[in-house]
């Protein structure tokens, strides 16, 4: 780092300009050979702007506040210094960890863990993920063995600390990722408790797309003379520069037909479709499946095993359309998402940015399509004005409108169904449903295979009866310990006929 830089200095780079040229090589930024080897194996050799700015500072051991739009490589900006600091350190003690990454959502925890494990593969860094909705026992067993890096959500981290299974007294590096989202979800008090459980001499890195006042206050209180780095100009628009945006005024009854045409556009690859409600997400996913598309749904009413199965199938290309609520708008970083469709108008400009940020990531181009029905016109005008999109009056559009076909490159013969041979995808059923011993919500609405299905238990290879992909548990028993169907609660069922009652399994 040049001698002229002082801690507390505010460094900025123009992301749009920097993304158009090759960045510096990681090896030229002081990154360890083992990490460079792991990154090279994935075809990653040059740094993006936020990485080029943050790495020299973080590798020197200083605290960092990193600010950049979604999809610009923030995970490696903190992950590389975190992993490099582990080199030469003794193995972590049982129930302890050397580094901690706190994230707001399960999906982001999974993604960050995957990226850190990949970057630390050559150095054999041990990374585990701790979040709710999964059984405690496997997580506790992993902690007993000692781990290098823990990636977790605030609630589960504090639960394991309170139970005595996790100690944060050896944490040398702490990362707060998506701090603004943790504020939105009300996690900042939990984050402060976690910070107070870690050593005062730790290195702390805070990354956030935006810097609201509460996050600034948190940084001032818990970071030591941090350097603030930005990967865009102060007056640069927040929108992803390589994302082509289209907005259409749509009729509620014609939206699914419009969506089917959009999904037949030339060059369309992995696609995310966003809905405002769980019910709508299920309905849209079901409708697309019946029309021949390889589709999966992700929302809060699905069990964790079902959500992870859908995300794995999407990442692996077994399904190419993922219908999601806002639960997946953050933390899902999948390469080659070519299209994002807002089936329903987002709530506000922040939600719009988070949704369309799933495409046009890391220097790639993308397409964002938004359907605005008549009831949402005023909401859309506010979003348009806040972001300066230039679409105050979306054109009235139907599934047969010529301008829809021409704007998105939809073939003239595209109809209401996808030809069976056109998909070429294995579908959701090709992805195994794991038995996680999960504790979260289990209801599955609408879009599912129906009936009781049988699922393989990873640890034992045995089969356990489930309902909707979730092991049936005894009422009142600990949710972390699934039991057999024979142990399920019995309820009395009234039968026709005088004085006759009986019982039956659920």
C-alpha cells in the first residue's frame, strides 16, 4: 500500500470504468500462492475494483469498510485476507474458531461458505456454516472438531454460544457482510452482542451496499480506525451498468402468458422470477411447470431442505427457472443468470435494485424485465423517479404485443407452452432432497410433487417417511430429532354413524 495512504482515508474507484478493463492480478496484490492456486483452478486470476481497493489494506491487517453494489466480488475482498491470516496459525481448539463471518440470511451463508471453501481449497481451510432450520447436532459435531472459519446467521450463532458449544474468544478476524440487510431485518442488536464476545484486538471488516446511519454508528463503535473503500463514484447511479432493463404495463390475467413468452427469448439462460407473496410464487412455479419449463420455487413457507434442493438444482442447471420471493433476493450468487423478471412490481427502489442485481454480476451482461399492473403504477413511478430509470409510463403490453417480442428477441412462433425437446433440463426431481433434521417451517403450498415422498438420509443411507419432503415429527418433541411416521400424533376422526369415533394417523 502506498505510504501516502492514511488509515481513515476514503478511497474510491469508478466501477464502471474499472470493469471495462482487466484488473490487477491477485498475485500482484500480495495474495498467498496457495490462495492464488485455488482461485486459478476456478479461472479467477484478476481482481475486480472492490477487491483491488480492499485487499492491500486488509492484507496489512487494518480494519476496512467496503461499499460496492451487489455482484461486484465483495466475498473475495474479505475472504482472501481472512484466509491468508490463518496461514501459520495453530489449529483451532475444540468449540472455537479463528475467523467469523456474520451474514443476514441462510442463502447468503451457504454462498459465502462455498466461496471461502473454494478459495481456501489448496490450504485445506476448514469452513462450516451455522444457520437455523437445520439440526443442531451436525453443527455441534463440526465445532467440536475445531474449525478455521465459521459463517453464520446471528440467531444460530448466539444460540450455540449460549449452549456452550461455540466460543468466540479466539476470533482473530470478524466480517460483517451485508450490514444494511442485517439492519433491515432487525439483527443489529444481535450483531452487537456477537461483537462484544470477540477479542478487542481482532481485525474487523464491514461490507455493505449502502451505509445508513445505524450502520455508520456500528462501524464507528466497533471498528478501529477503518479505511472506507468504495467501488463506485459518489455520484454514480446504483444500477448495475451492464443490465438491460425493460418495463411493461401488464394485465394481471395475462402475466403468465407474457412470462412464458419472455422465457422463450433468444439467449435466455438461467432466469429468476420474483414475486411479492409466497402464494403467487407457488402459483407461477406450478403454471410454468405445466407449460414445460424446468422450474423450482424458493420462499419462506418451504422447509430448509426444500429450499436448498431448489437452489442446488438451479446452480447445477437441472432447473433453469427459479421463482422466488424476497427471501432469495439477497445472498444468491449464481453465475450466468441471464434474465431477471419482476412478475410483480417491487415494493420500493431498494427491492428493485436487490432483485435485478441477481443478473449483470461481476462484469457480465444481463436482462431485467418488470411487469407493472394498473394497481402498481403509482408505486412504479416512485421507483422510476428514485432511480432515474426513464420509464415513467410503461407501454401497455400483452402476450401478443409485437413490441414485447422485438424488445426481448422472442421468436415469432413462441406460444403458450415450451416444446418438450426444447428444455433439455433434468428438472427438480433429479436433485436429491436431503434430510436435514430441520426445525423451520414445513408447509409446502401448491408447487410440489404431492403426497408423501420418501427421502434419503445422508448420514445413514436409510429411508424415512416424510410429508412434503419433511420428516414427520412427534408433536411436542424437539424439532431437531425427527421420528418415524409410526410415532406421529394421532387425532380422533369423526365417522358417520351413531356413536362411532375412531383414530387415524396424520
